[in-house]
């Protein structure tokens, strides 16, 4: 099964403290990937989005935290015409940011599930299908 975690999920892998909301669910998804139960596929923009957040919020640790995520070896989706069209359609249809729609589009194009902690995005774009909140995520 292909799963596309967004930046909100990936960040919880390196920021998972007891106070991190749904951190346990993010770590569970990571563990499922390590065990081979799911294959993680993300858009190439993930590193820029995650890196931006880490650099702004955790400047002293940003390099180390970003390296640990980069070393995980996430599969980066090839960004082609089908993906771009899907991302644009999601952004326009559901009035969401293109970079958020990018993760969702990767999941849809690859027949996977987009997993996010962004409840606002879920409320707006759930009708497109192929989406799960991190809180509700369970491997089928």
C-alpha cells in the first residue's frame, strides 16, 4: 500500500514529544514503513516545506533534524503532467494551497492514501477521496 504523508506528519517524526498532538500516530506510520507494511511516496517539495519549518522554529537543530528525515530514504514521486494536472485541479476545486494539494495529488496518482494532520485541508478536500487524517490512520 502506498501512503503519502505530508509535512505535518513528517515533522512529527523528529519533533515527537509527549506534547506533540498525534505524535504516536505519526511514529506508528513511520514504523509501518520501516516494517514494509506501507510504501511512502512524497512529492519532491517535501524537503523544502519541512526544512523551512525546521529552520524557522528550531534553528539550532534544523540541520540535524532535516538530515535524519532525508536519511530515511523517502521515495520522491516523479513530477509529471498527470501529477501537475491533479494538483491544480485539487487546489482550484477545493480552494486549498497548491503545495498541500501536491501531496494529495501524489497519493491519488499512485493509487495511495494521503495522510495529514491538517484537519482544515481534510474538511475542504475530503470529497476528492484518497485521504485520511493522521488521527484516524490505520493500515487497512
